[in-house]
C-alpha cells in the first residue's frame, strides 16, 4: 500500500534543512534502492525556497509508514512543524499500473 507523507517545515528553519540535506538524500537513496520510495520532493514557498516535503512510500500499513518517516534525518533534526501520513492511491501516470 502507498502512503503520502506530508511534512511542513518549522518557519525560519531553511538553514537546518540545507545543513541536513546530504544525509536526507542519502536516506532517500537507500529507500529508493529497496523499493520503498516512490516519489519525493520539497514543497516550495513563494520565493521558490523549500519549506516542506512530500514522500510517497510503500508500506504495509500507516504505522510502518510512520516508522519509516521517523527515520528521516530531517525529522530527527527537528525540522518539521507537522507530519501527516495518509493512504494514497496513485491513479494517473503510475509506472507500475
């Protein structure tokens, strides 16, 4: 099953995001290589600067998706003001459909 992980950064924490980006990308590469990561990328503010994240993860249930998301270096660094996890149905342009 797929889950959308929707994360909003704490205001004024762009420096923390950029400092933590290398281990975050390394973590995403690991998820990608094991087939857990389907989509990932940042939300952008009106100036085009990242201010949140969207991940689409493959997991057995919401609890497993939350456990995976909790391992994100961004989450461990305290970047996020909020994290929401929702079941997701990839209907259009799904390469696995």
